[in-house]
C-alpha cells in the first residue's frame, strides 16, 4: 500500500478538493453513498462509508 497525503476532510461532496478524504454518511435528505462518484471526480483519494442502517439496528 502506498502512502497518501490527505489535504482535507469532508462529508459534503460539493466541498471536496484534490487530495481530500470523503465521508459518505447517511443524512436526512440523502445517502452519502450516492455522491461517491462526484467526490472521486473532484479529487477525493479516500472514501469512508458508514455502516448500513440495517447493520446499526442489529
């Protein structure tokens, strides 16, 4: 695995810049997983997702 330099963090795909880590979390208006591709196109080098809501209910 290669080292990555993370230049920022965000759970909002609109705020992603080159080298950012994107946190895809469920929200009231939508699920962050729907925006992973947008974040990658904008320069996200890491994507972290939360556990599914089903898994959290167990």
